C-alpha cells in the first residue's frame, strides 16, 4: 500500500485499536494466479510477542484450500472514508478522498477443532456479552454446535507485516482542517459524519 509520510501509522496500540473497532475485514489469497477474496469478521490478538488474525469461513468456500499453497495472505481493514471537496480549502487545490486503512500480511494456517472452538468462544464474547440476553458458546446446545462446526473451517494468520494509512488531512493547515470537519458534518451520509469524528480525535497530528 502506498503511504505518504503524513499518513503513515506505526504505533501498534493505535493499529490494534483500529482493527478491534473495524474487525470486519477482507482476506485475499491467490488461486492459480488469480486473486480471490472473502469478507468476514476477524479476531486480532497478541499471544506472547506475536500478533495473530483468526477467523473462519464456510467449508464450501474454496478460498481456504489455497492456504496451504499460498506464501502469504493479505488482510484488509477499512474505517470511515469520504470525499473531500477542494472548495473547503482556503486556497485553490484539487479534491481528494480521506480514509483509514490497514493491510496485514501473513501465512494462513488451518485451525485444529479445539483452537476453532476457542476462537468462536472469544468471538461470541466480543459481540454478545454486552447484550441483555447474550448468546454465548456454553449456552448453545452441543447438537447445534456439532452441526455448525462441520460447515466451517477455522484459520489463523501469524502477522508478518502491517501497513497502516490514516489519510485525514494532516497535511492541511489548522483552518482548513477544522473547516473540513464542519463540512463533513453537514454531508448527508453516515461515513462523512464518522470521518468527521475521527478527524476531531486526530487534531493533534495536523502538520506532522
């Protein structure tokens, strides 16, 4: 991923926070030279000194069969993004697009059944535990779980490289930066509003 210096992110705590908040990712591998992709919720956690991505896909999905032969998979995460009009600047310029994106590279490996069960337990905890009537692993019947496990394949990816880009108008002056936020808040789509909130949190990075 091409990342100009203004937009490069290297802080792993910041990257971890971003992935946890935008964990529906895209995993890309190749099959006979052709890229193939799957869009799925993914886990991301540190074990010892290493970071791992975990997930599962349908048994009928042919992509998991490429894991054994591919040298590396690409996992992409995306945050809010929006069009930025150059009419929002105090000087003549061209329009652009602001966004947040993280690319992660690593070798995928198929999970053993017990590893898959553990990963699914953690996944349910993340998305269910705050609900009034949470559906957690130990609340589901063994018959249902046994049936569902037959239909999926779990995997993990040991992270080898991370590329993170937050293009949030950090290269603009303070006046333009605040005006961009105000204009995004006046747009009609949710992505623009979310991007405005993200930019508010990144004000300290203007011009760096």
